[in-house]
């Protein structure tokens, strides 16, 4: 069976990806592969950062596995975040570390700090100008093939509320309402969110590609 290395240590994200892709792959994450080097996410777009991560981990695994070609291994990396029009696209690729300097941390800031900073910056912005979108880029790299990485993207448009609602989800979910809905991502169940989210749309593209690439029959959506 083909092995898909999900380039994350985030169990929630890995579980979401596995649910969407089903039994097309045997799955590993960076939690099971010790020693993976940190990847410098220096790209200016989500797609650039996703590609840096998938190709960086693929190079490391190629050295780790040697010249064994008896089984196909792939690396999947995700980069995603929030773009707010009134902030000229910020926090963008800095979504997870938006408030890092405010709380004096060198890595990702706590969700609460990121949300607080976003609300503060939008305090004087009227409702009709609080448009935003979640964007996700997935990069899939076949280890050792020399082929270009495959890129899949998904976008979910919506708006930012004046205050948080809901306790589900993570990140900016309590502040984001998708177009056509009245509930925030944090008020939705994971099954509801998995139908409309930016990551769901990107994963749909990946799933269709995998079915064509490996000659698999199309499957109905699996929700969780």
C-alpha cells in the first residue's frame, strides 16, 4: 500500500485528512517519524509554504529511507490561514503567529491572543467591511520521483464578527461566519464544517486526483 506522510504533528489536522482520504493510503505523521528537521516557512503565500514543507520533509525522508523503491511514499503538507480584506490580507501566512510579538513568543501565539489582536484591529471597522476568507493550500510530493509537487487549494469566504461565538474548532473559528450561514465555524459540528471549509475543498481536489492517479473508484464523502 502507498504510504502518505502527513507533515504535521497536529493530531486534529491529521485525523481530518485521514477521514477525507479514507483507505487510499497507509498514514504516518511527524509524530511517528522522529528527527524531522524544522522547515523554514519563508514563503509569501500559503502555496509556497506548503510546497516548502512537503519538499523539505520529502528530501529528509529520502535520505532516511535510502534507495528503497519497493513502495511509493508521498508527503502531504498543509498551510492555511485567514485573510481579512480590511487588513489588506493579514494575518495571511502569519495567521498562527499573528500576535507572537504581542505576547513575546518566538513561535505560534495562543489562539486567544490571535483572536484578541484581530478584534482590536477591526474595532472601528463596520460590519459590511469585515469580509474575510479562510484559505488552504495542500502540497503533495512523491519521494524520490523528481516529479513536480501537486498543489490543491480551497477557499471559504465569509466575514469576521465583533465577538467570538462557539466552543468547537480552533484558531479563528469563533470569529468567522461563512457566506450563506449564520453560525460560526466554532458553533458548527465537525461534520458540518467538513462540508464547507477551505481544507475540505482542498482535500476534495486531492481525493479526486488520487482516484485518477491510482485508478480508484470515486467514493462518497466521508464526514466526521
